[in-house]
């Protein structure tokens, strides 16, 4: 991986938690890519080890890493799907996209679908999930994943 002297002397020194291999992976498989007015290119990717999105900036060649930092404001374009389980209430929430719910429909007892302003599904709320579903194992088949983050506990 090519880097600028600035990246080595400043970025890695000030942000020692950033690993160069993360930057390389994000440039190769970004969640989002955007050209800046000055010709440099911004890339975003999720880093599970950080639990955050990292923005990587390259020079115009699209290969030489110049800067990298966790981007608190980045949102994955509403294309995030997240499963969150709450054992204290045996509740499972399947977030289908990052959008506010403006309406909800109970489609079965204890199963509620949240709808966004556009009428599309935002999430699914399942009460007593452990009684209804097998929560011990999750299999993923043929999904075009760009990032997968798992957190337990």
C-alpha cells in the first residue's frame, strides 16, 4: 500500500489505533466512494474492531493513502440492517434501514412492523423472540455483504 509522508508521520502518530490494512481494505471495497473537488478520493468502510465507520482519503491516483479517521457523521445511506436482541425482555428488533418510524402495524400477536414516512418497512419488533425463534445460531446465505459486524453480550 502506498502512503504519503503526512499519513505516516502525522495520521498514524496521532491516531495509532488506525491500522494501515484497514485503510487498504476500505479502498479496495468501500461502502461509499466520493471524489473531492481537489481530485482526492474519499472512501468509507465499517471497521468492526473500532465499532465505527472509517473515512480514508487517497490522492488522485486512488491508491496512495493520505488521511484516515473515524467518521462520526457517516451513515451507510440507509442501507444498514441490524439485529438487536434484549435478553432482559426477550425482545428482538430487526432494523431494516436507518430511518425513523412514523407508523406501526401489528401483523401477528407480539410482532410489529415499523413503517417509515415513505410507507416502507423500517424494522420488525418481535416480543418473546426466544419462544418464537432459534436465537442460538444465525446462518447467512448468498447476501452481497460489504461489511459484517458481530457483537455479543
